[in-house]
């Protein structure tokens, strides 16, 4: 999206009227309506009850993790609040760490544990929406209809990519689990906007909106909030998402050894633990991601990401180079 002509046009046309930034609290007496308009469109686009814009996905996670215990204690005063973290949880939400080796083991064992717990406990489950950096899918049906449970999901790698029209994981997880859901995401990946969002129920987001963490932070630049609103209304994200799906399918069909990669159906990320692939592609003037993530102690993975900006001839050459390496 960074070079999408409509996004570039919206930013350049509105820079003089909206300015390059808004360096005040959103709770100030001086307010700009573009933020509330963008939040309404995001909620409608994702299927969430409400949305709250913040300046980054990391800040969204920090705000949620910092305010949620107090908020839930107010909303559920008769309950003890207990928190759980999935394996490989993104640092935006991670505090405790999980000892389970896989997401599947974590979800299945935790669901059994919660169903067997006595009343008086409110459970908060933190998870990513999809496995990263080693791409893997998560079956949230394992966490369906758990009593007194809130799911908090990081959809930074799903919003704009997953779903029928790029709406992300919110409607899918909600329909599969029937749980109360709070979702955070970066808008800086698939959506092309330097900011983050919190999606969830109005009662929780209202309390977050009035917290010191939200009130003390500055928002995203107003021109991006305006552009976000227009891109949703004009169906630009939907169009780009359709292009992305078609290009991803095209690339996958060109691979002779797709099993050499970790990938999920209809998800445009292909991961290999073979660092030699990176050097082979680089020798052919193709630069892909290859670094230890999220810390220097983690394994080095080679990640290929398909975007809507790619052209079929780009993907022909990329697939040919991958096929020659693994052959």
C-alpha cells in the first residue's frame, strides 16, 4: 500500500488542510473528527463493535496489557483475574511466557483446564492470530465457548491479509469461539498506515479511551486517519486484497517444491529455515527477509512475502530461483 497511487494522492491533497501531525492528547478539548470517522470505518470493515486508533501496534499491545487487569477487575468484581499466554506470543502482549511447545498443545490443554475450573475466575487468553515468524495456522475452535473468558489476539499479521476482503481475524475468531474478543493490530503492515488499532466491545474500549495510557499518548498523523477512512469507503483495500490473493495463488502454482516452505493456505508468506536460500536469491538480485526474530538468540529464518504490488513476471523469476535452489 505504501506506493498505491490513491493513498499517495490522499496524503498529498490533504497535507495542507490537516497538517503533518497532531501532537496532543485525543482527550484534549481540541479534537479532530478524522479520528472518530476512521474508527467507525475500521469497526465496520473488521466487524468489531468498536475501534480505537493509537500510534502503533506495539503501543496498542502495551496499552491493553497495562490497563486490562484494572478494567476487568471493575467489570467483574466478583472474579479473580487469571492471565495465560500462548507460545511465541508477540512482544507487544508478552509478559509471562509460555512453557508449551506448540500452540495446539497450549490451546487444547488450557481449554480443558478452564472448563474444569470452579466459578469465580475470569480467564484472559493472549495469543497471536497466526504463527510468526514460522508461519502456522491456529484453530481457535479449540477455545470455543469457554466460561468467563476473554480472548486477546494480536492480528498484526492478519489485518488486511486474512478474511474474505482483508478484514482480518476478528469476525472469523468471533464466529468460531463465541467468546468476548479484544484484538490489537498494527496498521503499518498490510494497511499502509503508520499506526495501530484496538478492536473490541464498546464497554472495554470506552474504559481504555479514558485511561492515562491512551490520554497521555499522541495519535497517528491526521492525514493518515483521513486516508484510512477513504480507502475503506472506496473499496481500495478490498481491491488490493483481491489482487494479493490472485498473485499469491499464482506464485504458489509456480513452485515445484512448495513443501520446502512453511506456509498456510491463502496466506502470502513462505518461510524456510535454510539460510542458504537467502544467499541464493540475493545472488539473483532478489532481497528477502532473513534475520533472527524477535531477538538475536532466535533462529535465522528466510521469509518470502508476496504483496499486491508484485507483478506476475516478478513472481515468475522468484519462483524459478526458488525451484532451482531446492532442486
